[in-house]
C-alpha cells in the first residue's frame, strides 16, 4: 500500500510555484506577441523609408523629404510605442513579484511556526519586508541569492524612476546625470534608450523584460525550496542550538532498541507466555509514543498506523517511517 504522505511535500508551496510559473509564462507570451507586432511595424517602416530615400537623387531639392514624411511614424514606432509598451510592463512584473513574495511569507506564517507576520515588519515596500521576514523570521539562508538580489535592487530602482520620476533617473536635481545612482547601469545596457544629458530613459528591447522574468522565477524558486524544508527548531537554554537532527537520531535509536527487543522476544522460548505478551504490550505503547517524537523532530505527519510498521516490519518498517517523515 502506498503511503500518501510520501507525496505530500508542502503541497501549497508547490501549487503556488506552479501558479507563478504559469502567470510568468503568460506575461512572457504577451510580451513576445506585442514585441513581434511592434518589430514588424518598425521593419516595414525602415523598408519604406529606405525605398523613399533611394528614389531621391543627390541634387534633388527635396532630398530631406523622406525624413520629414516619415518623421511622425519614426517617432511613434521607435520611441512613443516602446515607452507605452515596455515601461508599463516592467511595472506590472515588479508589482506581481512584490505580491508573490508577500504571499509566500503569508503561506509560511500560516504554517504556525512564527507569531510575526510580514506586515509587522518595517520596510519601504513588501519586497524589503519579505526579504526581512524570510531571513529574520523564517530563518532561511539567502546567501546564494546575493547576485540575484543585487540585480533585483537595480531593477527596483529603474522601476521607481519610471513610476515616480517620469522615467528619469535624475532623482537628485543638484547633481549632474553622470553623478546619479543609475547612470552607469543605464549607460551600459543597450536594451535601454538613455538620454545622457537629460537623464530620460525607456526600455526599447523585450530582452530586458525577459531577463526580469527569469530573474523573478529563479529567485522565487530558490525561496520556495528553502521554505518547504523549514521546520520547528528544537532548542532550550541548555541546548541553545537547533537539535532537530539530534532528536531524529535519538528517537531512531530508541526505535532500533525496540526492534531489537521484539526480535529477541520472537527468538526466545520464554516459559512465561503472559510475561512475554506483557512485554510486547509495553513495547507497543513505547513505539506509539516514540514514533510521535520521531515524526515531530523529522517535521513529518504522524499517523496511528505508524507503530504497526515497527511491529510488523521491524528494521524495514523503521526505514519506511524515516523516508515518509522526510518527504
């Protein structure tokens, strides 16, 4: 019989991750479709402009005519439409990322491992609050995501300039554009059109947004993997460190001793059968309690039938329990 618990690892986190991946895929598909339409119009415009330019002779008085004729469309398809398309999409992605991080913290809180909510923490936004919750409250190690977090903070600054400063990176008017925080970031990204003197910028290439999608997916996936493994930390004043592994080890050793005693009872021909059955009853009660302890320290889900695994299958039963509780 298959134990359902073996396939029940943090189902809510798993479902939420699948939901995030589905939404990111839909956003990416939308970006690709919109970008494809815009690129097609830009390509068509370029061909028409070249054709018109080729028809003008060098000594023609109307040599500048093609540019003035196409000036409005060039501005629309190469500047205005990208500004209205890609910049708002970054705001959408950032907003979703913030919502998802907050939801992950809420899901973790509802597991009952902490009395501190993400909303209780200080921070300018839920991305900062969530980061603080994950490291300080949930106690997960995010060192491996340092590179991603650094890039996320850059994206956050770009987003803030779009949302709060009319897509201009000059947040401090007393400083020149070159002295502003985002100057080098924008200057070195050829997917962004950047006015060096004025500080205005806009995203002109979908590749920038695709990078953000992948960044969000990688970062959230790493967090979910860590939150899935989060468990109660067993410690006290005399043993102030996490003793969950110690608890698993000691509970397992007691169960091994019970298995040994059961095997001994099976192999010895005791004259007093009443004493033999009494010993079995005592060991069964011990197994009931120790399997509960093992489940607790292993962060597993205990069921009444677990003690029967020890009685009926002995060593193999213990292996099965450890495997089920770890799942």
